[in-house]
C-alpha cells in the first residue's frame, strides 16, 4: 500500500513512473557539502523515471547549512528540509526524516558523498523486483581505519550472538526502504535508537547492493569519535539484548561459588593449623576485586535502568524548529504513555 498515494495502491514490484522516491539526508554543518552532493544526486534522480523529492534533516547545524537549505527549497520545491531544534544525533535525524518522507520508497544516505548517488539506480531496480529493504554493502572498507574495520566485524558477531538479530555484514545506513518498511520503522517508538538493528529487526524481503565507499568529499574525516562509536555499539546491543544482564548474574554466581569454596578451605585450614595472622594481601585483593565486580554490574544494571527511564518518560523523539516544503507527518511518535496509563 502506498501512503502518499492512497487512491492508487500499486502491487509491489510494478515498475511505473507513478511511483515516487524520497531521499532522506541528515546534515550536520555541511554548508559546503550540499552543492557538490546535489550536483551528482539530482542527475541520478532525474534518470530514474520516478517522481522524487529530497528531505534534508538539519541536525542542529551551527553553520550556514539551514540558510542554504532555505535557498534551495525556494528554487526547487522538490528539495525539502526539516530543521531539528538542536543536535539530536544522526540516528534520530534519520528517524525524523523517515517520518516526513512521503515517497513510495525512501532512500537514506549521507551528505558527504561517501555514498555514491549513482548507486540509487541499482537500489530502485531491486525495489522494482519486489524487495522491501535494499541495503548498500561496502565492498571496500579501506576508507576506514584498521581499528574501525576490526571493531565493526567484532561488533556484528557479538550483536548476532547476543540478540539473535543478524545484521548484514558490511551493511551501512545507505539503503532503500519500501513504504511498508518505512511505516514499520515509523511505528517503532524507541528513543534510544540503533537504526541498523531496527532495519534488520523489521524483516521483509531484503537484498544487498555492493558499492564502493568513497572518501569524505568535504569537511572533517568522520565525526564518529571512537568513544561515540563505542557508545553507539553499546546502545545497539543494549536495546536488542538483555543477555549482558544475564551474564552479570551468571558471573556473580560463579564468583560467589568460588568464594564460598575458598571460605570453606580457609576455615578448615584455620581449624586444623591455627591462625598465623597472615593473608592480609589475599584479603585486600579479594575486597578490591569484589568491590570492582559489584560496581561493574551495578553500572550495567544502571545502563538498562537508564534506558527504561528514557522510554518511560515518553518524550518526543525529536523536536522540529522549521519545516521547509514538507507537510507534518500524518502519524507522530506512538504515545506510549496513553496506552500505558489506561
Ligand atoms: N550527521 C548528523 N548528525 C550528527 C552527526 C552526523 O546528521 O550528529 C550527518 C552528517 O552530516 C553526515 C552523516 O550524518 O551526512 C554521516 O556523518 P559522518 O560523515 O560524520 O559520519 P561517518 O561517515 O563516519 O559515518
Ligand atoms: Mg561520512
């Protein structure tokens, strides 16, 4: 079913110019990057034989990005934008763009030309074949540093092992979603968001299209500092798995059993051979070790509790400061509190 075109529901897989595609692009301080991006993106979209529109999501830029977007929208109404009230981070910016995008298919891409716009043609071809999710597969990660590549590989395997949701290896958030896939994503009201996980979680027929990741066209190399990436990885894991919580219980149990056996041994030894008042180092080490273990697992509990708190507050996922040429989305964040309080 097409949400933007309710009068003419099209069977999936029908290649027809009646269909439309929206491109969602999160931007943070990309004033200089937008023009070179459009210089390649617009010809690529014009070649598709589809109606198209672009939804930029200004994620609280502090440079001239919003100004540029206003000028562009004045000139070409197909170039639309929303400006978030502050920087919410890329994951949420993408979620916001998906709420506003009206196309029968929606492409998500970065603004820095690391995702070649020409690949969209192959995405659309796969969509016309009936696939709901077409994700870009990076054939070459040499643009990334070695630690980042290894880190990504490790993360994908740990994620699969713990959550049971399989992320596509080398997939990234350069992808196309069909209307029903977008609607599914829009129904997910989670505030701590890990898009890659959500895209895999919704299911639907999916297929990968290989593409070569380009070096960043303008601006600094990558704004994902190691710490921020680690944060994203943990958010992803924690929102898809409670296994880390269980690990802590199992680990605690094992440590307690070992400590109990040790206690029996110490008591027997003391009863049989007396107490020569030694063992101060052992005592200290044990106290420190267990204090550490307890703090780690308290912290782990806190992480999950913090997430529960975030969700229970039921704040809107994002706030919009300005809408440029896009009507507000039909459905807003599902208000958890309304159903929960009944
Ligand atoms: N971005 C954003 N909000 C942020 C960080 C980044 O909207 O808080 C946008 C940025 O403008 C770009 C895309 O997300 O279009 C990817 O960002 P970047 O190139 O810095 O990250 P990487 O390529 O390393 O994933
Ligand atoms: Mg980039």
